[in-house]
C-alpha cells in the first residue's frame, strides 16, 4: 500500500505544525473516524436500498469508511436475472455515491456459483464460455476506471482444497479461471483483480489450494493481483491459526491481500464477555493486516447489526458487525480505533 500516508499521522502533523497539543482520543469514544486512522483502505459492504432510504446508515458509512463493496448489486443474479435484460440500477447508485464521496469501490463479484441465474447454468459449454466472456467484459467495461479492485472469481474451492463442483468447472474445466482474469484485465487494465474466498484466513488445505493456484497463474502470466480473505468468523470456533503467516506467504509471491468481508458472529444474545471476544477477533484481523506488507484493505461485511446476512443463515447467531442496530460503536469498533 505504498504511497498512502496514514491519515491519523497527517492530522497529528498538522496539529504539531499549528502548535496544537497532540490529538487525544476521549476514553471509549474515538472521534477520528476509522478511515482516517490507517493507511489501508477501510471499507464496508453496502446495500443500495438502505443507502437510499436510511439517512443515519448513509451518514455512518460516509463518515467511517473510504471503500464500499456492493453487497449484492453487482452479482450476475442481480444484473442479468433474465438473459439480455440488465438491471444496473443498484450498482450504478453505489458507484455514483462512491464517486461523489471520494471512496473507492471493490467490485463484487464477477464469477460465482451462487446467485447465478438458472439460464446461465443451463447453457452448453461453448455457449457458456461465450456468455461468460460477454458478462465479464460488459460489467468490467461499464465501470472502467471506477473500480479499484474486482473480486473476479469467488469461492472456487472446497474446504479440503479440491475444486468446487460448479457449472464453470464442470463445463469449462480449471482453465476458466485464467480466462476470466484475462478478460477482466482487457476490459479495465488498471483495476486490481482478485480471487476471493472464505475460511482461508489461516493456513489450511483450502488456503493452500488458493496459494498454489495463484502461484501457477502468476507463473503463466495471468493478470491476478490479489487474494481476498473474506474473514467471516465466529467466536465459537477460535481465531484461525497462522493468519499472519498466511498473509505473508502471499506477499512473498508478489500479490496483494485484502480482508474483504470481515464479520464475527456470536451466539445471541450478546453479553459483555462475548462482545469482548468478538472485539479481540476483529482486532487480530485488523492488526494482522497492518503487520503484513501488501495487505492493503480491511473491509467488513456490512457495518451495522441492523442489516446483516448472519441471522438469516445462522439461526441463533448474530450481532456480527462493528456497530449495533442503533449505529452505536461496539467494543469491536474500539478494538480497531481506540
Ligand atoms: O450478504 C449477502 C446476502 O445478502 C446474500 O443473500 C448472499 C447470497 O448468497 O450473499 C451474501 O454475501 C456473501 C458474499 O457475496 C460472498 N461471501 C459470503 C457472503 C455471505 O454469505
């Protein structure tokens, strides 16, 4: 993340030059928004609907973060649910918001087995390949110059490191990955291009598979710039082992890393002890990213417990975000911004 000066340091320097006493955070209330405390991009997933309808949601997002990731608006199932009928409205609204507020955008996601329209899955191999090339090219070109980084392929491996059985893998073979990176690069040569997955925070068979694939693709000259580590954690399962070592090994082979979807779910109801454990997990994710060269971004999967995918998918768990339902910062927030 060369070239970016920590904004907190800039503020301190300005204060020093002006003869103002060094800035001090009041106890338990950080008055410097998170985005100004770090030289990493700090982002959140965002939903266009809430951005339009909830003033307080929009205000906290604008204040705290300098990157946004559309939570669902750029997925194939959203933009082309019916073949040939495009709906860019949500994606356009988020990109417009980002441009107006000088925030970067992480595009999410071009190729994913989930939220994939049925018509795509039904195509024969040769047509699927053509349609996939069109899809990647059309979407990347539409936002050319406006997306800092794309999650090009999402969740292509199983937990044991074998390839996930998707229509793309079944019909096109492993080569579809190199193809989509090349098409995306041709459509926007300046965008960073990532592979993204969950349960690859630590060193394990799945992160080994990502590591080996990235090494191979780099050797073949495929334009892949980074690895997105989603960071969906639960306080029930312990913090992933060898997280920093994992980030470091990717840096060593020349690719960026980003924490792309961090949240830490807890069995509900939350209490002080659970929130403290959650804060420690968030802190470890954040600190590890800051400790490793080339970990350039820390993005959370939503910022408020008011809107989170967790309770829908994990009944009995929730409260996974940095801010509570009323947009009050939780202990986890103060672990990142003391
Ligand atoms: O948060 C997203 C939720 O609103 C959608 O219903 C869901 C669809 O599968 O996708 C969620 O986001 C996922 C992301 O796109 C990829 N990594 C896992 C995220 C949580 O499921």
